[in-house]
C-alpha cells in the first residue's frame, strides 16, 4: 500500500503534461475540480472523525471565498488575501464551535445547517457595494489566471489538507478523535480533553475548507451566495467522503476522483439534475457499504496480509 | 396602521396552517420512528407535482387532488420504507439522516430531469377571488388551504387519540420494546406511520401548489422550516408543532411586512430561531 500515495502524486504532477490535444485545457480543468472536491471532502472528514456531522462546510468554503475576494478587491496583496480565507473561516468556526459544543448528533447537524443558511442570507442581504448582494462579486485571479500554474497551486492546497489529515491520523489525536466518536463520556473518563479536542478538529477542518474556498475562488473568478454558500457544496463534500470511506485519508480522495469525473461526464450528457448521482450513491453506500470504497480494499488486504 | 397589522396577522395564520401540516408529518416520523426524514420536503414536492399534472392533464382541481397526491405518496413511501428506511432503523441515527438526505437529493434531481427546474403554476377560478372581512382581505385559495389544513390536523389528532390504531402508534412511539412485548407489530406500525407522515407532506404540497406553485427545489426550503418548527416544539411533540408553526409564521410575516427589504431577512428569521433554540436548549439542560 505504501506505493499508492507517491504514485498518485506522480500522476497528479503529470496531468498538465498529458498530450490530450484540444482537450488539454479541459483535462486540467477537471483535474483542478477533482483536487478542490477532494480537499473539501478530506477537510470535512477530519472533523467527522470526532463523530460530529457538520452540514456547514459550505459556510466555511463561502467565508474563505468571500474573505479572499473582498480583501483582494480592496487592494490587499493577493497572497495576504489568500491567507485571510483560512483565517476568517477558522475564527468564525471557533465561535460556532463554542456555542454548538453541547449539541449531539442530529441537533448538531441541524444547527450547522441552519448556520450555513443564515450566513448565506447575510451575504445576500449585506449592502451591494460590500458583498455584491445576490449577484456576487468578480474575484481577482491568483497567478494572473495562468491555468497550469493554478493547477499546481491547487495541488499544493490539496497536499496541505492531505498532510493535515495524515498528521491527525498518525498522532495521538487519532486516538482522541476515535474515542470521542465512540463515546464522549468514556473518552472523558479516559482522560481525553473532549471540549478542546472537538474544537480543535472543528476549527482545523473549517480553516482548511476556508483555504480551499479562497483557492477555488481565485480559480473560478467569481463568488455568488447561492453557489458559493450552496447546500450542494456540503452535500458533495459528505457524499464524497462517505462514498470513498470516512475516517481515512485515501477514501475522500478516491471518492472525489471517481465522483467528480462521473459528474463531468453526466454534466455533458444531462446538463442539469446530474446531482441525482450523489443522492443515489449516498443511499447505496449507507445501505450496502457503510465503510465506503476503502473498506473493500481493507477487507481484501486483511485476507491476504492479516492486517490493514 | 391597524389594518396592516391585522392583514399581516391573517397572512401569518394562513401560512401557519401549511407549516403545521408539513411539520406534523415530520414530527410524526421523528416521534414514532425516531428518524429525521430529510426527504420530507421532496415528498411535499412530489405531492405538488402529482396535483399539478392531474390539473394539467385531467383538469382536476388541485384541492381535490390532495386525495390522489396523498395516496401516491402513501404508497411510494411504503416502498421507500421497505427498501431502505427499515434497514437503518437500528443503525446510528446519522445513517438514517444521510440515507434520507440521499433520497431527497435523488428525488429532487429526478424531478429536475423530468420536469426542468422552472417553477410551474396552476390556474383556478378561485385563485383570483378574495374574501374581505373589515380591513382584512384574504384570497379564497389560501383560505381553502387553511380550512383543509385544520381539518386534516384535527383528523390526525382524532385518529391518534381516539382510535385503536392511534393508541398503537402512540404506544410504539413511547416504547418500541414494550409495544412489541404486548404483541404489537412494530414494523407494521412504523410502515403505517411513515406512510401517514409522507402523505401529509404530499397533501401540504398540493396546498402549496394552489398558493404558490411547484418546482423541483421547493422542498428544501420547506423541510428546513419544518425542522425549525419541530425543533422549537421539541422533537416528536405534536401539539407543540401547532404553536411553533404559529410563532414562526407570525415572526416571518411580521419581518416581511415591517422590516424594509424584509423578504430575504424573513428567510433568515427561521434559521436564526432554529439555531438559537437549539443552542439555548443545549446550554440550559447541560
């Protein structure tokens, strides 16, 4: 299994060099969107490992996107504006995390969903010269909008999230997260600082999503409340992670590669309504493969080598 | 001044009827099956479209169509229950939530595929007429939806509190194992309850069709509001749903009327209320 990560990285590095003729630009574009989806799903998963199902990734994505756009439009250097993305998302998530700390399961999910909707409405209703209202804003591109350059920047952003995910997986935090997920009370008895750990997971996840939001905006060149804060973004994030396999690093990435590619094909064929695929996949995975795609691999390798 | 106040109050009352109808189904599913049905809004959408097509193709009045709309969703939800919901009843509650989320997204996008995303409206004679009582003027169509909602809610309470089936449903809601021990077929009660809950959503959908119209994306807004209502009421508390519907519809109507540019802010009122109710409760009880 050790070769899979480096091999995937090599493939990712080589994508812009693939001689696809007239489709060159399209391939790079799709690859960029795969990276964006994978990064959001992976960042969402970090927080999900504590057993809290957040339906607010769209809010943090949007906050990162708007922070970047609004700062950049006011003459803030683009690099600084970019860093504002994760910063703003992180700070807001700290506040949200503190007030929603005591909510469990379902209530937490609904509260985060409500929060995301409130943030969307706020950005829609703020004065036009501030947020552009329902129409949104045009975002200044990073790196002068150079497509290949932006792809590699996206790869960098994605790798930051991967590193964070792996770091959590291979540190003591992994045990803390898992213990909290399996029983908060037991975790507390075992000496896990539950409140602090949950907040850490929530803020880390939100800041990473905010960073992806800032990056995605510099690549898409615009922000619109309905899209940038859209529930579709949250749905995609959790469906991707669940499809690939939650609580892992490989799962959400694998999920993003498959689902986003599938989505691109369906978008060409159907033009609208292609999100139905996400719905069907979510249903089938919950019913028949709760561990996601990764669990198939683990099952096999366990048979062969006696461990995962 | 007073006239505007009374008019707003009347609008709120009518809106609360639809909200109560849509939320009661959700509250029923939560209270009895202990699942939060994220697809409830899409069930409402299905009801609206059934009524829409019956009106367009067969010329049936959407108010009459609430019967077939409810029946279609009752049957469809039976299939959905047997094929999926049933399997996650004993799994962690988030699985059920994600499953119904998936069902909702699928239905919504299938509707987009089949009918396109453009909203559709029906035209009936009574939609243009209004009843005027003193300073307050109320459209006949909204008035009919209010009457239907009140009748159906009263009917639901009568079934729940005055019949044997209702007693069984309440018994299962109270204690699944206990109900099973005294010989109730819990699975059948679940099936029936889920069917009734879904049919109520579809009927609410045909009411919404008369007043506003139908579109594939109509469900999500309603399910969020229904969540707000049942959360305010306390999950599974059916009587609370009536009060919460009234409170939220009133808050929404007054923001719409009295806050400048309040159309968008009215949306936020709901979500703010749901958010603060949840947070406040979690800190108070802890």
